[in-house]
């Protein structure tokens, strides 16, 4: 029997959406106020969904403390109160859009989970704007 368990998390981070190979005007046209050279921030909300078989011995799909610890180390410690463009290596050359952040979070978490698990990441940039990533 496959069941999905979920955990919510939160982090605050600043970023700027822009492409180095475009001039300021083109960046402004495409990214608008998100192209602010002084950056801007969001209060990100994250939902991590892990789907797998219920372990017959424990009754768990995954121990929620284990999931909590993975989210803390791979997401909260890595992104919280950081400037994504400057302080997070994954975004040195990758535009930190909500879509790209969700994929990076997925990849970081997937590498720490049992390969039998299905993973889904839902990232809210604002209460009304969010993205979902389930892998390729």
C-alpha cells in the first residue's frame, strides 16, 4: 500500500531575477520589479511530499524526524536568510526563479532519500504563486 506523507517548512531569502547576458532594459522588460539590482525577498513556504510503501514493522512510510532533518539540512540551513544569487552555490549561474528553486530543492532532497520513494516539492513564493516539481 503506497501512502504520501507531507511536511511543511519555511525559509526567507532574497534574490534577483536577471540574465547576465542581457542588458538592463531587456532584464527589466522580462523580469520587471524582480530585476531590482538591490534584490528583493520572499517568505517561502515549502511542502515536501514523500510517497512510498508503509513499513510493516514501523507503520511509517518515512520517519517524520528523518524527513524534518533532511529538510533542515538541505533547504532551511542552505537557503534561510540568504541571498540566493550570492550565497547559494546552486544559483551562481542559475536564475533563482521559483521553478529553479523547486528543482534544486528536489535534487538536493532526492539524493538523501531512499530511491524507492517518490518525491514532490511544492514551493510557495507568495500565498498565490507556487510551483510543483515531481522530477523529470
